[in-house]
C-alpha cells in the first residue's frame, strides 16, 4: 500500500491525534490542555504535525524567541518508527525555524536516549551541557544540544 506522509502546521483539530502519539512516546506526557494552550495562547509556540493517510503519526513543538528556537518536544508514533520519519520531521522543523528567522536551535534529550542523540548529531547538533535531574519521572539528566542554522 502506498502511503502519503505530509507535514503541516498543527491546528487545534490535530490535538487528539498528537495527544495519542504523546501518550505512547513519553513517560510524563503533556495534557491535551497543554497543547491547546500552546496553540491558542503562547505567541512563541509553533507546532508541526506529521500525518500519513490522514492519521497523525508525529509532531514537533518549537518555541521561537528573539531568533532562538527551542524544540520543546518531538515524537513519532512508536508503530511508525524505524522508517526515518523522525529524520524527516526534524529536517522540516529546522527548515521552518530558518524560514521564520531563527539562527539557532536547541533542545534537551535524555542522557540515555542514544538513538535521538544520534539523529540530532546527524542534523549538526552539538553537546552544550547537562541539566541535572531534568526529567521528573526518574531524575535523569538531560543533555542540552544546539546547532546554528
């Protein structure tokens, strides 16, 4: 079966699908209300949604403040992983950041998430520091990574 994968700006109509991916991807998921707030009340928030045959299979949240972009969250449905969709989504997110005038992108990633770190390095991210006990579910440290774009 041929599938069509597309990436577009997220709207409030996408929250249900994004929330499903969120629940399957993170130990401490955001709430639907948090996504709604981001889309309707946070002037710095920008969200992209990835769909395949109209089903939400991934998303990326970005805050852009004074030319600096921060990826707040990025996830691909676990059933769709291993197909380089995270690579595609991150690439589109970085293109979007550049298009709206950002000159750098940063993010935090779990110290134990070597797969994600490898993806970020592929896109030019470098290690920038450690945030001790950043993740509240298990007190794991976060690696801060950044790239100039």
